[in-house]
């Protein structure tokens, strides 16, 4: 129904800008958070090359629980403070991990993952979810991606 293709040769900033706009459009006027997370995960998958996993973990009590995603089946529950996702949730900061094997406590859900980018989604002063991107390529993500995923998290915070 929706087919998003990044402009050939577009900068990382432009790709993230277009992805954020797509996510706003997809979630606009829809109150179902699961549906919105599913469509945003699908949009991420369409816009960003070289990913092997893209999706959400949601804050439930004092842990993260798997949400909608694209990729191989993944770990279901991650305590706050554990792994890259739990660190993003506990610290409230984007985690840019060029080499997952060098990240203490990294949780290997898919052995193909080499680098990872995770953003907390803040709403009403709390981290309500994280967006998790995994790549089979080392150092797939850079600071522009980190800024982009933070903008995406902000853009969808009211919709998930
Ligand atoms: N690697 C993550 C776990 C989630 S999977 O990558 C989908 C982590 O260390 O938190």
C-alpha cells in the first residue's frame, strides 16, 4: 500500500528526514500503538539499507518487552540496564555501538548483528519504548544516524 524508496544518492540526513516524515504520515490520526509501531518498523526497513533487525521494545514495568519488528525472532524480555537496549532505556540516551562484540553485556539475539543503534522514546518524562536497529556490517551507523533516530523517536512518541 505504501512504497517508500529513498532517493538514490541521498545524504544520511535526507534519508532520516524522509523517514521521519513517512513515520509521521503513517501514524497520523491512528491511535493504535501496536499498528503504528508495526508500520514504523516497516518504514525503517524500507528506508535504511544494511539492516538485519529493526523494531521496538516497550517499557513494561521495570523491563523492556519485545514489540513489533522486522527481522529474526528476538529475545522477548530485556531488563533495564542490560544490553544495548536496556542501557538506552536506563540512561535515556541514544546508544551508538560500532562493534557489538565490544559492548559489555550486549545481548546477541541474531548472531549476524555486528553494529547497533538504539534510541529511547520519551513521553511524559519517561522512556516508554526503544527503537532498535541492528546491522550485519560493523560501524554501519554514525552520528548522523544517531541524530536521525532521536528525531524519529521524538516524532512518534505520542503515537505508540
Ligand atoms: N542486541 C540487543 C538485544 C535486542 S536484539 O538486537 C533484537 C541488546 O543488546 O540489547
